[in-house]
C-alpha cells in the first residue's frame, strides 16, 4: 500500500494528503512532507484575499512531531504567517521546526517573517518552494541561514516521492503567482456545469440550473478566489448573469464580457456596477453609440484590434490580474482552449439527461478529428458535491520553479521588443515589484491624526487606509464616523480601498465637501509620514534621483500614468516632490556641516 492516502478536498485547487500512523517509521521524509502539505492547506485559506500577494502558511512543529502553532497570511499587509505561528506556539517555538509552503518575500526591507522565526529561536526551517519572483528569490533563505538556522528546501536538499508530492501542493496553491512570474497571461480556469449527456443548456438555451445548489456555492467560492470572471456575449444575452461571489465572504471579482458585435441588451445585471465593476472587451470600432451607453452606466469598454482570448489575457496580465475564471459557453471556451490560455478545467457533472442534438456542449469546435488528438488532463481530482460529481484537472502543468524562472526584467532583456520602459523612468505599481514600496498600498503603518487640525493620532495600517478614511473625516454624521473606523480597521489596503470607494459611490453625502480640493494634500501627508518613518524607504526614494517616477497603473488616470502615458501620474509626482524636498534638506545639512568644519 502507498504510504500516502490521497484525500479529496473541499478545494478544487489542491489535493491534500494525510499520513497514516507508522508512515514516519517507513519513510524518513514523511513527517516533513505531511507538515509542508499542512502549511500549503493553511495558506490556501486566504486564496482570493491575498492577491496579488502569495498565499503563505506556516506550521511550527516540536521535535516530537506535534503541531505547536500555525498561521496563514490573511491578506496583503496583514501579519505574516510565520509571526502568527510562532506567537501561537509561544515557548514551544524554541528549537522547533518551521514548515513554510513558500519562502517569505521579505520585500521592501520588511523582515518580519524571517525575524519572527529567528527571534523565536526556531532551529530548522523547511521550505516547500522558493519565492517565484526572482528579485525576492533566495534572500529569506540566505538570511535564515546567516542566523545559523538549518534551512532545507524540498527538491534541493533532499528528494523523494513523498516530498515531490508535497512540493507539488505548494506549486498548486500559488499557481497564479508562479504563472505571473514566468508567463504573459494570467492563470485561467475554465468552469462549467453539464448534464450527464454532456449538455450545458437545453436546446432552447435555458440552463438554470444544471448543477445543484451545493455545487453552485462552490462556484461562488471559485469566483471569490479569482481576480475576474469572464463570459461571452451569448451568455449575457441568454442568461443575464450576475457573476458575483455570493457565498457570504471575501472578495468579489471584476466581471469581463467578450463581445465582438456588441449586440448586447440595454438592460443587464452586469451593467449594474454599484457593487462590482464590469469591463467589456470588444473589437475596435464596434457600435460606438452602444459603447457610449455602456460608459454612461459606468461600464468600462476596452477595444482590441484583434479580439481573441490571447490578446485579451495579455492585456489583463498587464493590468495585474493573476487569476481568471472562465464561465462562458462552448463557443468562447473552444476559442480560449485553442489559444492556449486555459490552464485548468473544473467540470460539475449533474446526474441529469436533457438530450437535444442542438443543445450546447461545454467546448465547441476544436478541429480535432481523431481521439488520439484529445487533450488529456493531468493531476485529475474527483469529488462528489451533493448529487453532482466534480472533475478537475490541468490542461497545462503548473510551471516548475527548477531551474530558475527568469524574472520579467530578465525576460525583457531576452526579448527587447517587450520592454515598455525607458531607462530614465522608474515604474512602480504592485507592492511586490522592485519599487513596490512606493505604492500607497505597501504594508507600512503610519501614525497620523484623524483630521488636519486634530491631535488625536492613530495608527493606519497603510497610506491607503489613511487616504480612504480621510474622505469621511470631519463630516457631522455618525455614519461618516463609522466609515472612518471601518476603513481604519480594514484588514488590508485592498479592503480599505473597497470600503472607501463603495461608500463614496453609494453614499456621496458622507464624503467631506472639500475632498476634491484636499485629496492630493492628504495623499502627500500620508506618503511623507511613511517615508519619514521608514529610513530604508527614504534611502530607496533618494536612490532614484534623476529618474522619473511613474505609477504604472493602466486604469487609474489620476494617480497613475495610464497605459500609454495618458494618466496624470499624481502619485509619481508627489513622490518626486518629496524626493526633491529630501534632497534639498540633505544638501542644506551638508552645507551646514562644511561651514562648521
Ligand atoms: N452550464 C454552464 O456552465 C454554462 C452554460 N452556458 C449556456 O451556454 C449557452 C451560450 O453558449 P455560447 O453561445 O457558446 O456562449 P459564449 O459565452 O461562449 O459566447 C459566445 C460569444 O462570445 C463572444 N466572443 C468574443 N470573442 C470571441 C472569440 N474569439 N471566440 C468566440 N466567441 C467570442 C461573441 O459574442 P458576440 O456575439 O456578442 O460578438 C460570441 O458570440 C447559453 O445557453 C448559456 O445558458 C453558458 C455558460 C456556462
Ligand atoms: N447553468 C449553470 C451555470 N451557469 C453559469 O453561471 C452563470 C450565472 O451566474 P449568476 O447569475 O451569478 O448566478 C451563467 O451565466 C453561466 O456562466 N453555472 C453553474 O455552476 N451551474 C449551472 O447549472
């Protein structure tokens, strides 16, 4: 009998494994493998909330093989998994082994993850996979080793079948980020519900519902883990879907519609963007009057010279999307598979027969004529969900991290045609990028007062928390005060932004009347406080002297630079203003020193 017994898990993303008693005796690596799997399982609890941060989990195990503490990163900017796990383990951390599904990022000079393990006296660290982004890769491992801690990386320091399986779990749990590091399209999952006779709707086009309520709740969870959900024009016309995550928690993805004709209804649930945004991707020049109508509803329209799944995915990759859920019908699904942008398939199969020779099926024409041409799924999982069967598997393997995947920068060096940057411009955007700590979303808490003339200082978890809360500061309404508190205590900058933006949209009466006049100053004060509080950030800012700083947000045309430099780049401008103030200060103090000598 195999030492590992695969257990079908609640998550369609990964298959977990449990060890039976006695495995440890038979296989010396069984304990390490089992704890790494546990760390991967834990890390997955934050899926959808951490994006674009990786999912991190940590298990602290004593020398007798007992779990003393565990933790996972709840969301970007919250306490690292390692710090939570050693806190939970308390004194048991000393001499223990820490299991991490992924090497910590320790970006922006924030060494909390590593230092909490060092300070807690952990004796050994086992790492599932190294960090996939090359500029972060290996530095936490080196740092831990420099403190005399033994660090073992699966697949590098020792190898065996059980460890290889455990390492695979670590790759799967962060598949979107790993794809981000080595490809130009987001990680895409095609999901559909079909009858036992392979239909996704009746011949009339009616499809509500094929799968059970329980299965559909699982779909809400899948949506909650994705950055965006995508459908084709026909699904909008037939189903009038909402495409929201309604399982009661977490994040709601952006909705994307691909339509060449723009022959879409005037009334549709997707055009209600009060809770979540919708983007329509279309062919350049299609129905301009309808494009205007969509814009008037608050729906963003993006035109493509060639509307096909690959172009659309490359575009959303550039916009920072890591994971996409395809919930389209067979026509678009076939086109997406043929373009090679689908990585994983999740099929809910309901024990029903609807028949109908014209009833649609999940994947349209792929041009294959022989069974030998069929695409074989790999790492297939089977799970019963209520009355339905859930079959999932990968169309393409998650890229392996061995050997080292070139970073995006290195890729640009290899293929200069994709280098969009000039050397005198420094772009920053996502917090985990090289200059990501320049972003107002970077996880650097600041101490700032509630309002300008207020000495009631509070800690704000990021500049974004401070900025969003200031929209409602000083407004004589208990609901405005309540909004400030909700934003201040939001668990991540993304959550703070979500609350701030939706309150502003839904209850504009709560927003201070001078907001448009003061918002730049508010952002400036927040940034100034951040760079003054963290000397290493100030040093980093000063090191960019001579370069233009641009927030590379393609869609925020006020704070960011836009896709083709059409944005106002106020965030970049404020940072350059701050930098010149710091440079002036340091030249004055150098002058004073030389005068004193
Ligand atoms: N059971 C299930 O899981 C699901 C069932 N369905 C059902 O499926 C049926 C709709 O299926 P289907 O017609 O295949 O709908 P799709 O969702 O695949 O939409 C097809 C449309 O996508 C647009 N499109 C844009 N670019 C492309 C491209 N490169 N290739 C292909 N299409 C493109 C076109 O819209 P346009 O014409 O506007 O230009 C096209 O007509 C409905 O009955 C619906 O209820 C749908 C989703 C899931
Ligand atoms: N019919 C069908 C599905 N259909 C998909 O769900 C969409 C509707 O989502 P919403 O409007 O948010 O409830 C629909 O347009 C299509 O993409 N999904 C399933 O899990 N099971 C089903 O039986």
